[in-house]
C-alpha cells in the first residue's frame, strides 16, 4: 500500500500574510495579519486524523464547543507553515496549523486546531 492511498481527504492551505500600514502622523507601522482570498495550495490530498481520547466538549451558549487533537498528514515537500489556515474541502471546517514536522522526507504532519465553528458543507 502506497502512502498516496492513505490520503482520503483534501484541503486548501492559505499562508498568513503580514502587512504594515502606518496610521499616519509619522507613527510607525503596526503589523496586520490576514489570509488571502484564494488558497495558496488548493485541493491538496491529505488525511485528517482525530484521536478519540483527546476530544473535549465545553458546554456553552448557544452551542457546545468541541476541541480535539487533530493530526493532518500531507505529502512530502508540502509548503505548510505555522499559523497557516487549513480548510477541509469535505466539511468546510477551518483550522490553524501548529508547527509542521517533516518525517524523514517521507511525509509531513502538523497538528491543527479548529479556528472557528466553520460552516459545514451541504452533503
């Protein structure tokens, strides 16, 4: 079984961008961070893995929030960076990337955290 057969999901990756805009009056620029409208990497084959023992549910109003340790496995050489926005193409959920790890040039994995509730795609 090849590694490519393991990739049963797809995702879009958005690299965070920094812009410095001075408020005027000779004041220094303060950095602003945002994501582009179009993904830097679109439709990338990947695999999202959720470990069941790491799931926590926080009761709140108006909805309960679920937080889980989610591991994202990507092909070798994928340009993924700290704080990139990762969007699961199947569900539409948005995640923020933690520090990526290159595993001996074989594949890349990164832990991701849910950025917000996101919108679930109509199935």
